[in-house]
C-alpha cells in the first residue's frame, strides 16, 4: 500500500483503508487478517472515468481519500477531487 490517507473500522472490527496512490480501497477482515481490494482497478484514466454500473474492483478511482460506512452498511468513498461514490454489495 502507498499513502494510506484514511482508515475506518466497522462494528465487526474489519479495517477499510483508502490506498490513495494505488487508486484502491482495501479491506482487512478482522477474523482472518486477509487484505482484499474492494474497490478500484488500480488505474486512473480520465477518458474512461465512468464508474456507473461496473464492478467496484474495476472502477476508476482518482485518489480515494476517505472511506465510510453508514448505519445500513452502504460503503462510500470520497475521492481527492471531492467526488463521492456509493458502493453496493460489498461484503
């Protein structure tokens, strides 16, 4: 991971990390310690910046800087340029 700008803990103790320079959001599962990429394809290409109706792990994220989860379990990612993405169906 390169330049982690935000860390969020959910109620189960899982850790969510904004891995900013790798253009990804990571999750460390509390029970296993396994790190998974839950959002971001690792590249940012403004010409292909369409994150609607694509898998979260294929989405182009420009420097994710904040990760949050609301009370209903929806995930939100704030990008460096202040765009906010809502991610659905993430375990």
